[in-house]
């Protein structure tokens, strides 16, 4: 059959096709991101951090190599297997789990990460909000959180509305995107080429505006300290491809306000 009814993210990241179709950054670009994360989140060796939606461990494994105690969490068994195969040394524990129901005790981590546009995957806003609340729950007071997510304005303008891409075996597929202004969701479909196209995969991602995300952070009990457009810490001005939020969980009784 052409169509499948599993949750899109489970099917997409359960297949090795999800790797080339995601256009992950190169090793060189990932190293630049790691340098930026160390500064943005003020990460130090021996700190305990959680990398939520860690995928193949692009960030988790590199941070563990720098002496941090990293827990990488992902829902995809396939992606976690890739991370385990790439692991080279101690310091990184890989856990299968749900970002909206983290399998960790309260105040377990000094810092949390959610990177490479892994936010907004759930079908309803309440579950996406719960993912932020769960992150806050698992942070120690004063702990930092870095969220990289899509800039809605950029994504609407520059999403690939009809582009040929390659699957894991090198065969072609066509990606088509449409934005639903009523639900603020980007719908992406990968299909076989030709007049008898068969749908291979789909994705439905909630794109949040800046003000919406600020409100969601506040509701989760997180204080936004900085908004960047890259890992060098460049201030976000509104037109860039991604938004990087740097936030922290206040100490008990602290009367802090957003930047």
C-alpha cells in the first residue's frame, strides 16, 4: 500500500531514509555547533546534561568526548542504534523515550538540549507544551536549556515546495510542502516520482512564532536569557533560518524576568 497511518515521526525516523532526507549538518558544522553550545549553555566537564531528541548522537557523543556526562534520549530505535555504533568511549548513556514524558527524576540535569528542529512534532499544542514542562522538571535550579527550532517566517518562504531528493539507497523521491495557516503547521510529503506517485513518508510540524514560544517557556517555568540566529550567539533579528533560545530554570524564590 502507498499510504501508512503510523505517527509520521515514528515511521520517518524508523527508516534509514530519514537520515539523508533530514539533511543533517556536516561534521565540520556540527563541531562549530558544539563550540557554540559550550559557550551558550556554559557547559563544563563533569556536568550532567540531557540531549532530548538526540538522533544519531551528533551532539551527545561529541559533548561526552569533552568530559560531560551526557544522556541522549530519542524515540527512534534506529537512530539510537546508529548512535551506539558511533559511540567511542564512556560518558554517554542512550535512552529510548518520549520528549513529552521524560523517564528521568526531577532535577536530574545541569543542562538540557533540544536541537536541530526537533520541537513541534506532536499533534497538539498541549503535548508540545508538555515537552517544555518536562524539560523544566528535569532541570536543576539554575540549569540551562538550549532549544533550536525553525523560524516560521523563513520556513514558509523557503520550504522545498517541489524538489527532488535521494533516499538512503540513492533512488529519487520528490518532497512537496504546504503551510496550513489555520493550524500553523508545515505539511511535507515525500513521494515516488512520476504520474503514479506513491507517498513514502510525511511530516507535520507545528511552527511557532516568537511570542508563542516566549509564552510557552514562561508557562513551563523557564526564563529566556537570549535569542540567537546561530551558535556563535548572533542576536536573532527575525529573518534568519533558525531561532536558538537560551533559557534557564530559576532558583526557588528568584524574582527573575526575561531578557
